[in-house]
C-alpha cells in the first residue's frame, strides 16, 4: 500500500508491421520519459507537476503523435489539443486547436491555474498563450516529413475505401491479410497515427494526476476535437485514480472512458486493474482504445482492446516495464 | 412506462423578485415548448427529433441564453455551443465557437450524422455549416440589448472588485451582474418515448464576459449532456463545476453501477457531487420517470409525463 507509481503511453493501435528500429526508438523514448518521471517523483515533486513534465517531453519528441510530430489535418496543418487534471480537488485545464504553442500540455496547465475557466480553444487559446508569455513557434515546427507522407497515404486510402474499382495499394505493407486489413478510425493501420501521448502519476502523498496530449486524427476535418481534451473521456483524475486514454477518439468520448474507470472504482468498489479491465471490455462497443491508470494506493494498470499500445510503467518498489504488444 | 419530457432554460441565482417583464415571457416560452414537445411525442416522433425541435425553439427565444439571446464574450460577440446525444446508439454530436449559425443544436446533429467525427469547433464548425447549407445570419442577430447591458455590468463589477476589493454597488437594486441572472446558462431538453428510447440536447451562449475561446460543460459529453439506455440528462449552471463533477455521466453511472433510481442518482449528484449554488439538471429514465433537481436558487424548467403529470416552475 502506498508509494508512488507512474505510467506513460504513446498511443494505442499499432501497425503489426512496424519496423524493428521504430519499435526500439519508441521503447527508448518511453523509457527515457519514465525515468524523467521517476527522478521527479524521487525528488518529491507533486503528481500534477510530474505528469506535465513527462508529457512535455513526449510532446517535444517527434516520434509520437503530439506536439512536434503531430498528425496533420486535411489541410496539412497541425491542430493540437491537451488536458490535465489534478485528482486533489479535481481541478482541470484543457486546450484545443493549438497551432503555435510549443507545449500544449503546459498551456492546459495555465488554463487550470491562471484562467477563470477550464477549457480554451483556437484563437482564444492562442491569445491566452501570448498573454501568458509561453513559448510560441511557427506551425511548421510541428510538421514532420513522415506525417506529410502519411497524410498523402491517408487521403489515398480514404478514396480507395470508397471506390471498389481501384485495387487496394498502399496496404501491402500491412502484415494482416489484405482481405481484412486492420483499420482504426477508418484508416488502415499502416497510416493510422496512434492518437495521443499521456502520463498518469500517483505521488508519495497518494495524490493522483493525469495528462493527455495529441495532434489528433490523421486527415481530420479542421476544427475536429477528439477525446484528449475532454475531461471524463480522454483524461480524468480524482481521489482514487488518474487515467489517460488513447485510441479511437469518438469511441472514447461515447464511452466516457477515463471517468468510467474512476466511477466503477467509486460506485462498484472495484480495484484498479478490475476497473480498467471492466471498462475496456464493456465500454467500448465496437471501438478500439487503450488506457493507463494509477490508483491512490500506488498501483499501476493498463488495458487495451486493439493491436498494441506503446506504454511504460513503474512503481516505487522497483517494478518497471515498457512494451508495445499484448 | 410511457413517454416523458423535460426542458430547462437555465439554473442559477434567479432572484425571487424577478420582475414580471422578465419572468412572464420565459414562462410562456417554456409552456409553449413543453406543448410542442408533448405534441411531437404523441405524434410518435423519435426522441432525437423531439429534443432537437424543442431546443431549436428555445434557441430562437431571445430570453434564454442560447442562440438569439446568448450572453456575450469579453469581446462583445457570441460564441455558441451545443450538444446532442442519442441514448440507444450513444451517437453524439457537439459544436463550439459558433458565431453565425442560427441553430447550433441542428449543426451538432449534422456533425453526428454527416461526419465521422463527434465534435467540431470554431472556424472548422462554421465552414462545415456552410458546406451543409444550414441557416446562418450576421452574428449581430444573436445580440440583445439586455446582454450588452449584462456584459457592461460584468466588466464594471470585475473592475470594481479589482480596484476596491469590495462587492460592486448594485444598480437600481438589481443584483450585481456576475452573481445575478447572468449566471443563467443554457437551455436543454430530454425525452423518452413509450419504447424507452432516450435522447438529450443542450445549447448555450456560455458565460457572460467569458474569455474568447472558452468552452463550457455543454458540448462535453458526460459533463453537460449524456444519454444511454438508462437515462438522458441535460445539466446547467457553472460550467467549470459541471465539468469537474462529470454531472450528466454520473447520474447514469450511479443508476448503472450502484443501482440507484433516476431520482436518487440525480439527487446524489446535485447534493453531493456538485458544489452548492452551481448546478441544476433535468433527466428522464427509460421507464418514463422524470426529475429536475437543482442546488441553485432556481432553474427555469418544465416537464410532463404520459400519465398526465405536468409541471412548470422557476424556484
């Protein structure tokens, strides 16, 4: 009982044919971020500060779909969103439609701490960012060559999905048989950018916090908001736990996934792992998603019903694990 | 069993001495909308259609904080948001940051039915509205003199509070804007038909003098709006409090996970989860029950059930 615990994720729904070196890169990044969080926890930084710190690191690295390296909108631009919640008091902050703020999670934190509101979006959020003097960059900073290529494939795949005469090219790199390739949110898994990064922490005082950040769905309509900035869907933290979700945004919203983990713990008195399993099994209908969670008792858990989730977790008693597949 | 419907025009610190010229038009609108909703249910319209048409009517009425009559942002413009959810399928649609769309709730429904997404906001939502050919109008259409006055009072109250650190001086004995009826947020409707199908819809202009780009609880599934197979809920009040307490989802969660009845679940959320003075909600269950609890001074509300019960009240 007790002790700190931390989990991080880099998105759920992974191409089974992801090249080995990409898998290694991902595991290194997750390990590095876990270690950053662990050091912070050992210096007694509160949970809310640790989750922000770790997600900043994930945003700054171009590997995952958040901050730099975000998926692109149908217009080829980046629109990022993020949310953060402090279980101690259930304060929260969220932002959407961010295009020039280097670290959206920190802006979400400022919304929580320095504004009278919980959620700011688009030009209003950017204006607030300027007033707060946060680091701003050109939208180009966030765009990577990889994602420009992915967007092109995504657009082609969308056309292909609706035109039966055209042979399905671009999917032959997918290991799953071409007759039934894996799809997430309408995209073949080879071009789907696992949405989101996140971190959940319980500190040595038993306080839980959660933070989630994303560039969103590849080829999304401009103005589309997913689950990541929505408290109760992609992010939630209360007295009992902290949760961050990833996967098909629309499925996570309908399933109010993050809140439901906490709700089954509160109202059905399930333990953390049971709550996570319950929600993944029962709240997703036909949707695909994953989540990470910590409890105020120092436990850590994760679950996903799709093909893989980039994740890592560690607890104070020395347990540490980084993984991608089941 | 049997159909049931409830609608609200906002919960908040509604003064008991609300003058007749402010009270009567709102009561009349609630009465009219209730009748519209009842007629639609009797004509076997789906609950999704019923909640949309009732909320459209509430949006069009300038006395409520949605559509025309929306409160103003700190820049003196409107930024409207809305959300709709179908209980059986849990399909939902939400919009935020609208400035020219006459009926935000209908755009939310189009997001649900015509896009692969759930939530569109600001320029992207306005562009979608144009693609869909929904009715748009110059944003000055939504602005009413009363809301211009409210904004002015809110700004002065903020200024006074900062300069003197005292309560602002009331004008003409009306309560100071920030704690008076400018707290009024939102309109909403929940309905269940005789087959137990549920739907909910909520729409709002948000908070007086809000920062540009501020999003409240209304478009956040699980906060201001939620429906599943057990119940349909629409909440109103202080957005930030409703988000933190995931009000609408919690009513359903308590029913599902703790086996509480609709009334018990709604009362629990209002009394225990949401801070006093911040929240009201309307809810119906699949078995035709209805409840409308609030922990604020008042909530403009009305409801009716198939067995002939009907109610319209403010406090």
